[in-house]
C-alpha cells in the first residue's frame, strides 16, 4: 500500500480486470501455500522489522503540514510520508530475531530519530511520537492537509463515496463523549501507530497469527497512550475507534453489519485462522470489494494485485506477502495495535514483549486458541 499510483479515476473495466488478476494471483498463492505445507515450521530464521509514525510539530507542539519540504531536506530512504502533511513514517532495516537484535534496532532507530529531530529543528519545529497528538484539532484534519500523493486522493474518493451523504460520523463514547462529521479521510491521520513485522514460516504461520491476535489485548494494555482527542477524554486508546469508524462504510466490506458494529475494513476479524493464512487472502478476495483497481503489468508471481488489495484491508493483525532478496516469497504478520511512542526505548520494549508473548503462545503444547473463544 506504500506504493504510489498513477491515477485516481477508474472505469468499470478497470475493476473487472483487477478482479480477474486478483483471482488469478489468489489461486497462485494457494498453490504456493500447498507447496510449503510439508516444510519444517522451524527451518527459517524469524525476521523482524518496524514502522513508526510520527508528528511534525511547531514550537508550540501544534501539527505543522510541511512533510514534503521536510522529507526533501531529510533525504533519508528510511523515512517517508503518511496520509497527512504533518505525519511521517520511520522504518527500520529488517534483521534476524536473534542475538542482540533489539540493541541493533534501537541503535538504528535512535540514529534515524535524532537525524529526523535535527532536521525538524532546522525548520523551527520538532518531531513527536504519540498515538494521538493532544493538540490536533478538527481544523487540522482537512483535505488541504492531505499529503500530495495520488494514492491518498484516490483512496479518499473511493471511501467517501461509500459514506452516507459523503460524510464520516465520528462518535466516540468514553469517559467523555465526542461526535463530529468529516467530509474526507484526513481525520484518520489523528491516529498514529507503531507497527511490528514478524516474518514466519508458512507451516507455523497460523499458530503465530492466532497468537498475535490473543496478544493484542495485553499489548494495548501496556502501550496505550492516546486517551485524548479534540480536548475530550475518551478511550484509553482512542486510536482504535477513530480508525475503525473512519473506514466503516456500506459497500466497503461484505461482512455482517449493524448500527452498533458497522462494516469496516479496519477490524479485529471474526474467527481464528484454522489451518493456514491462505484463509485471510481468500477472505480478502471474497468479502472485500476492490478499492483501488490499479492495472499493474507485473508477472502474476509477484502477487502485485493481491498485495495492493491486501494493503487496503487494515486488520489489526494483518498477514503480508513479501519477497526475500533472492525473490522467493515469504509471509509476515503485521501487528498494528500499538500506538506510536512515546520514546524509541518504549517502542522496542513493546516489540520485545510482543515477540516473547507471541512465541510463547504459538509454541504452547496446547494451542491457546483452542481454549480461549475468539
């Protein structure tokens, strides 16, 4: 989903062609899963990686919509734009989950973070990592502050066309209450995250995916830092209802919906994986209409349409298909429940807890998913 696209205007034929390729690539992925089913689940080394979303702010800690100027000055391939002009994303280099990997990733994070902060100060501002910036207001979250990328404009057009009257009704009941209406997706930029990637062997991926789902509640409990939105004290982790409600719209998902639980492409799922992560990709094909029917000329073995479609479905634990340096496919689990910040040390500590807990659950003699209802 991080890739740029060339157009935001689509015809019915574009959707037909994309669905044809999606079906073809889903079938090809199923064949790959079948070929991997007999492999030893312990043969590959686990590989990890991270994404940290952050806020560009001025000296009064108000968001400043200058990410393109900032990124041009920073000139770092590990740092890129996010949905809003006041957000950026820091990435780490993938590395094996072994030895002193946490120290290594913290060293890289710290080095990137310090360069980012130095560049921000040169532009009379700073960088902050937090799940929701307490100073952000509805006036900041408008289309004028959407990053200048075609894929964001296209996504905005497609999602808003599915909302009733072209408006998002954001209504959150917590310690306080908040209700507002928004005419574009930029309100989603109020929520910023720390995303963990864990590359796993296909033969053991189902156990690890279920374990990541079970680990989500304690991970939110230890990491929550976003109670405030627009001056209201709402959920302990208000990112969750913000993200889910923005992407809740009729037509976006062919899944059960009710006034209390609208269909959303941001969701926790509805059941454990039973045999293979292939079940998630089949669900993508069957239950989620295509949002961005971009025509890509890649060979079907690159799964480019399947991966683009998967990138428009934001499960809190999301399976990903990627490629190793030798161009062979691999599987990753992206854990998305943790808010950004507040420090690089906190983010790495949260990640270490996630890896340890998930591994313990995934390798327990009695699968915890057989004991704990979804």
